[in-house]
C-alpha cells in the first residue's frame, strides 16, 4: 500500500469545537450544500479555524465544501507562500493571490491607515474569488477578543455602539460572510496552534506591527481590566450579542 500523500489534520480540542459549533448554530452560519472560502493569512487564528472546519466537514451532519484563499500583499518580511504546500498536504482546494498592496497604498491611500486600506483591498480580492469560483460563503477568523477591541474602538473613537457581525450579507447580496470564532478567545487559538504545530507565518503583517495601533492599545486595556475582572469577556459577549447581528460594523 502506498503512503497517504495527505497530512493528517490536527484534532481541535473539544473546548474549541463546542464554541465554534455553538456560534455556527446560533447564527445559522453553515447550511447544507454551502461552498465555503476561508481567508487564511497564515496567523494562528485562521490556521486554527482551517483545522476546525476540516474536522467539521468530516464529522458534522451538514455537508459543505471548503477551500482556502491566501492573499499575499507582497510586504517585505512577510512570505505566506509556504502555506501552499501545507494546503496541498492537507488536500484542501486553495487559491493564492499576490498583489502589491503596500506599493499601491503609497499612491492610492487617502486618509486611511495602511491596515484599513490593506483590509479593504483584501476583502475586494476575496469577493472577486468568491464570485469567480462560485463560493457563496466567505469565512473570516476574527475571534471574541477582536470583537471586544472593535467595540471599544467604535465607542472611544467613533462615538457609536458597534462591533463586527457574526453573519451577514455583503452590500451586493451575493456573498454571506461568517465568523465562526466569535465565541472563541484568542488565547485558545494560540494554545491550539502551538500544541498542534500549525505552520504560523511569523508576524503575519510586519507593516501593522511597526508602530503601536489603536487596536493594540485596546488589547492592552482589556488585558488590564480582565486581570481585575475574570468575567470581563463573558460580560462583553452578553452585551455585544445584539450588535453581532446585521447592523454591526460595516465590512
């Protein structure tokens, strides 16, 4: 018998599977026959979510297709290209798009932060691939910490009560966007990625780490508060639930 050419996926811990399964059920994220495209940056969160979705694809009663997309923004010091071999080893259909986003930002960015410009450009590429290849669901890997940070940023700097949405349709109405990690803490994906030896791309965006950002400030603020109040994130999740439906932060 010839050896299996595919890498055996890592089994996610039950604590992760429970939270993702509950979010999928609560927000009706994955339906029979869906074709999912997962955006994978190479960070711990998206690589963890890939393993979780592979597990669900094999064991959940709902049948769905899964493929991945990595957008390479061609930033010095960031090379996600080794992920292509990883996808092949897992036997997962994949798309890899290279676009000089950092170079384009120098001439096209107007009043935006680079992070916001890059995110908008990547989202446009994701929608294009979804339409071209027939994927009806775009999967993103933001977790509960991301939602809490977005809530504080919106309150402090925008004067609005908003956060990211768990499940919604894009403006054109032809792609559903889902975030299955909305109940998951960042430390859970970090622990899983480390224990499973996932091929995390170091500093998934060096341009974002070159200077302190508002999001980093909110992350530090929440960490300080959580040391005093261990129930902080469960309270924040309870408060954010209505905001996570349609009508949250525009993407």
